[in-house]
C-alpha cells in the first residue's frame, strides 16, 4: 500500500542534507512524499555577509522567531530558494528522484494571512508593522498532487503569497503540518539537529521517546515550541503520526507524539 507523508528538513546548522536526501529518495520510490525545508542557518550567513544583522522576536506567548522586515524577507528568499531548495532538488535528482523545486509563491501553492506581529521588547508588548510573516490558510492541493507520486517529490521552500498578494515568510514546521493535513498524510516526520524532544536540552540522553501533545508542550523550550505547535496542528487535523528525530543517526532514536 502506498503511504503519504510530509518530511520537514530543518534549516539549522547540523542538519545533513545528504542524509535527508538519502531518506527522501529511499521512501519516495514507493510512497508519496512532500519535502519541506527550512533555511535558518543559510539566512544567518547571508544576513551577516550582506550587513543586515539578525533580529530575534519573542512573542507574548514565548515563541521565538526571526524579525522579517522586507530586506530580511529578500535575503531569506535567497537562502531558501537559491541555496537550500537548489541543493535538495539537485541531490534528489542525483539519486534518481524527479524533484520539483518550488516555493509557496509558485502557482499560489501556499496562501497565507499576513500576521499582526506583537513582540515583547524591554518588558513591553509592541506592534511590528513592517514584519513580513504569515500563517498559511490555503494549500493548493490540486497543484501539489500533480507533482506527487512514487519517484516524484515536490521540494517546498517556506515562502507564501499573502491574501494581499505580497510575499511572506512562513514557519517551515507549520507549513509542513498544514500540507500534511491538506493532503491527508499518514505521517509527518520532522528532521532536525537533535535526537528529538529532550527533558534537558543540554543532555541528549534525556530523550522522551513517546509523549502526548500536552506533555510535549510542557517540556518544549525555545525552537522546539514551534515544532510541538506544528505537531498539534497536524494531529488535530487528522495526520496519523508525528515524529521528531535527528536527520542523522539511528532512526529508532526519536520522539513520537500523539494526542
């Protein structure tokens, strides 16, 4: 039986692209796979090289994200499409997989509502009016299905078109969850640079192998908070299984999240 899954490759330093490509190529020969990737490390490098320093935003609920003004959005597009998407598409083609590199702007694949971004600065909550981030509301499933199939993989960079027809940056983990729900995926696999959800972020041996959503939300800190939020959106949307694990190493070392 053909399975359907979304694989999210983290964009942080330490996520090995060849390991991701090997996995995607292997499973996509028989199953339907969509690959979504991030680009945070490459964006950091480009922002430094182009003299546009990274700014971090902390929301009132404690979620951490990149401040995305228009220039940062353009640099993110360079990193996401010009580096990550290009390399994953190339690596999959080299492994005999017909990969299609695209972003959410392509064919209105992802349509998002631009966020009203509030951030905590110096203990006060402020409104960021020049932030180009959004939340995906619509996935162009007919377009995506044309590109899916055994041996064929859409490779999606997390940019979207806003309802006002502006480009926006959208969180890659939540994009992966939204696509997984839209295509009625059996599973969402999030590949990152840590073994999974840890009780102590400084101790890899503190891995939690099996956890409920409520427990995961209690344990998650930092960037892991967004992954658990994405896991909730996927599971509540009907996705059968959410797994977080390292892009390298033993695939049996992982965190499985359930309701």
